């Protein structure tokens, strides 16, 4: 984990150095670095906050171990929703497919749902 973060920071600093030479590539790399950093930070904050808040809210009613389990499951769902929103709103990720379970895709096709594709 630490190695990945060091690699990201090193890449970011190299991109900043490239900005002095070739600005367009460096801006592109900088935008991707910012998106990845945003996703990582948002993941940690959402996961830990949701897990902790759910566990604190439920531990007296259902016991600590059940509260931790339910809190973790809730945190995973909340984190997935937040990261999905970040990913789909970024102009960098247009045209990159997102995998969804086939049951959801079939349900969307059966219902009166408008599916838009970003280009």
C-alpha cells in the first residue's frame, strides 16, 4: 500500500516536471493523478465513517460483532456508490465501461429506463 502511494506521488512529481517541457501531457497525467487521489481518499473516508457510524448506532441493540458486520457491509455499499459517482462524473472516464451485474442490466432493459452513453 505504501509502495503504491509512493509510486503515485513520484509519478505526480514527474508529471509536474514534464509540465515545464510539454504541458498537454503533463496536464493529462495531473488530471488522472487527481482523480485517483480523490478516489483513494474518498474511499477511506466513506468506508471508515460509514462503518464506524453504523457500528456505534447498532452495537447496543444487536451486539458489537453483529454491529461491526452490518456496519462493514453498509460501508462497502456506500463506498461503491460514492466511487461510482466520482468515476462517472469525471470527464477523463468517458467511454470507459463500468461492469454491472447481468441481473441489473436485464432489469433495466425490461423496465422503461433510458440508458445514456457518454462520449
